[in-house]
C-alpha cells in the first residue's frame, strides 16, 4: 500500500515547525514508518541549495528555479521512494510555499508556477496540507522572540508576508479537499488535538 504525504505550511512565525517533529512522532506511535523532511532541502544537494536560497540575493526567476530544482531532487530521492515503500512522509513545506513566497510574496505569475509544478512533480500532491494561519503582526513578534538571526526571507517587510498569507489562502481555495486550515493563535495542545483527529481519519 502506498504511503501518505503530509505537508505543513504557513508564514514564518506561524508555528508549523513546532509541530513538525511532534506530528512525525505521533504517526510512529500509530504504527507507521515515517520519513520527516523539509523544503528547501531534504537531500544533500537540496540542503546546499537551501543555504544559497536563504542567504544570497538573486533574480526572482532564479530563486523559483532553484526552489523547484531542489524539489525535483527531493521528490526523486526521498518522497517518491518513501511513498512507494508504504512509508508516511511529513514535510515542512512543499510546492504551496512556492506559490505563497515566490508567487504571492515576490510576484511571479501563478501560470509560471503552475508550469513548474506540473513539470517537476506531475500529479504528485500531498494527501493533507496543514496550513498554520496567523496574523502577520503576531507571527513577526514570535520570530523576534526567538533571538535567532533572520534569514533572507524572514528579513522581508510586513507587506511581503501579508501577500504570502493571501497567496496561501488562494492556494487553499484552489485545493479545498487537501487543505486543513489551523488557527495558529490557538494553544499548542489545541493544535495537537486537531492534528491527531485529522491524521487519524486517514490512517
């Protein structure tokens, strides 16, 4: 039996990374073999590209192409083999992030992103996408409290993240059957309960 593919999405500071590892561990307690991964990254080459993408300024189209190049490697080397084995894959971001950040945030056309999406992944889509939705002002305050040096994306202005959030909402409207929007202002226990209920329904 083919495995399941779960992704976590949201603007920086929405809290998805807090639940990423926990969700993988929860699925393991349900008896599943789980591969936990992230984008950009997930493979040795992908991690090298991640370092470039998070640190170096570049042309918008270069940024998008590098994101999808890392994704092609990720799919071929990690995601598809795991799903074929029957494992579950839990990824911190996938293609929805490109529509949100390179599309909504940077302004690359939806049509160009759809071309890249079809070329790189064909019919592959997550079975469930948890969208951690949060007011941008609150998300930015959370980021500041971490004390960590912000990467190139996290340094963007509030207007950029407002566009990213709006693009995530658009993407969720286009794929309503796989998106589960979560109010990221809720407490951690409340969010975990929703995650448990949703993944249990597809186990």
